[in-house]
C-alpha cells in the first residue's frame, strides 16, 4: 500500500547519492498493487520458461535437493519444497497478522459491517467447491475440490488499481474484506482437508512451542530473536507431524499482540529526552551514548504494536520476494492446448470463472433481499457482479492447494485450469467494471467520510495482499 508521508516534513537522515534510486524503489515497494504486477510478471516468465527449449533445466532446478542434518536427524527436501513449506510459512504468518488486525481493528470487528463480505466469501467458497465436485465426483481429481475456493488479494488489488476511479470505495472495502475471509477459509481447508498421517509426538513438540510463546507473552518477553527461535521450533514440529507447516505460521500470526506495549503519548517525552541528551548533555563516554541510543530505540519501537510492526516489516519481503519465488517454482507448467479441455482443468476453470461470481452474487442478493446485510452505498449490482468475477482470480492459494491435493499425473491439468480460470475471471471482471463509468469525486469524498471508511484508509490498513 502507498506510504503516506508529509512532503513538508524534513528528513531526519542525510541525503546520499544512492537515495536517488532508493527512494523511488521504496515508494514502489509500498504500493500494494505493484506486488500484483510483479507476481504476474514472474508467473508469465515461469510459464514461458517451462514451455521453452530451456524447460528441462528450469523445471529441474526446483528439484535441487537441499538438506540440513544434526546428528541422526536430517531434513532433506527439494528447493521447491523448502519454498512451499518453508518460505511460504512467512506468507501465511502475514495472513495470520492481517486476519487478526481485521478481527480486532478492521472491518470484521463489527457484525453489521462484516455480514455482507462474510456471507459473500462463504458463497464464493461453497459454490465453486460444489461445482468442482459435481464435475469430478468419483473421478481421480475429486480431491482437488479446494482449489477454486480462494481469492488472490495481490491480483485483485492490482486489477482495482488499473481500474482506478471506476471502483467505488465500498466495493474496495467489500472485496478486500471478502479476500481476508477467503484466506481464513483456505487455511481451514488446508488444515482439515489436506492433512493426513499425523505424528502426534511431533505435533506435541509443536504444541509445547506454542505454549511457551504464550507464556513468554504473558511474562513480558520482548526479544525478537527468542520469538524467531520459538517460531522455528513450532514450524519444525508441525512440518514433521504431518499437519501442514504453514498452519504454524497462521497460529503465530493470530497470537501476535495487536496493541502496543507502551502508550503512544510517551513518544514526545522520549524524543525530547533524546534531543536534550544528544545535544545538551555531556556524556561520560561513547559507550554511555550507545547505551542511551539503544534504550531510546527500544522505547520508540514499543509504542507500535507488534502486529503493525511485523506487517510493515515483512510485507515487502512477502510481496516482492516470497510470492514471486513461489510463482516461479509453481506456475511453470509445460502444457498443450488440449490440456485446457481436460476434465480437471475444466472443473477448476468452471469453479473459478463461474462458481466464484455465481456464489458471491447469489449470496449477496439473498443477504440484501432478506435484510440480513445493508446494500453498500454507491455500489450497484454491476459492481458486485464485476467484483465477483475479480474474486475468481485464485492464483497463489489455488496453486498452493493444487500441490497438496493432487498427484503428479493431474497436477499439470489443475495448474492449467488455475491459470486460465484466473485469467478469464480477471478479463471478464475488469471488462464489466470498466464499463460501469467513473465514480464522481464528490461521491468518493462522501463515501470516504462514511462509517465504512474511505479507500485510502482501507488500503493503508490492509496492505496486501495477503494475500495474500
């Protein structure tokens, strides 16, 4: 999401030559929509390389074995496995942080505001899964029912950015909140539908780690390094237990405190002391100065909640490193045009491009008709239909579930279905919304001051992308 800085505020740091290149890059990395464009570029690159003369080398690279051994204990997996079960834990950790923020501070904290996006998300998960099962029941690919259920936040935000003023503020709120609920559903699907052969000793090992983290929070442990160590402990327990390791990331994200340790009112006093100390007082030694600086830095860090701090810290790494790496490792599939009409691919395409918008629009209509939820101000049914199609972009989570659900023989067909189903959803959704006309600036201002919150506020609060 875009960073909001006061242009009149002088920089606290000296300008260096490198800042000429760093500042534009920093602004780019904090625009949420740009992560969708990077993800698209890496996905296209993976697809082209997988269907090029270098396909064998490219696909073989992700099978490179990488191992860690400690005495008799050994972890030996492919590079692709380390990305999917290792780096993606950080992605799911950020999802857990985003979910908690929405539940505690965001749109999902109040039932009235949350009713419509929650209902739409449920319809957008159940109908695609039902259509997929209707086409694949009793066949080899029936275990892939979870593939068309999730929405890719990064691509949806990217599409909304391209459409600009054609997207009403309340539609942004609805789609971003829907995507958060979708993420919760996808996490439950992974935990319940794609976990088997549990090793309870290892699960207990991970559970002890969670209990230790909870106890550390209660007694006031603030060291980031200790929490990273315990997070690795918990990841190892879940990874070896058979419960997918990414669930550990979600649990830790949900456990992260959403409120600051110190009152923000203290920051003025702290900065005043720091200024007087650095400018007006005589220091006994350089070591004394270093001690004071470290103390001031810790205090200023503690006026921001761990949840907000970690989202801001990790989000660029997730959006511009982890997700593109995941796309490179998983989106590269060698295919022929005949693969598009294979039964599994068609089931995924129908689930994403038909089931998603059908489920979302139908449930929204019922919820509004029965007065369970209010009709969003400034949002017409054309907007909801177009937004329903955009929600059919299921790229990242859909590919992730594909890897868990299906064996090698059906993997290619499912991935082709994900790629073409997401592409079709994006094209149709953007075409519908592009034809809806621009939203007047006055209407956007009114909606921005309404209880639902303006688009800049929502974008600043949600960051991802998620998603995600």
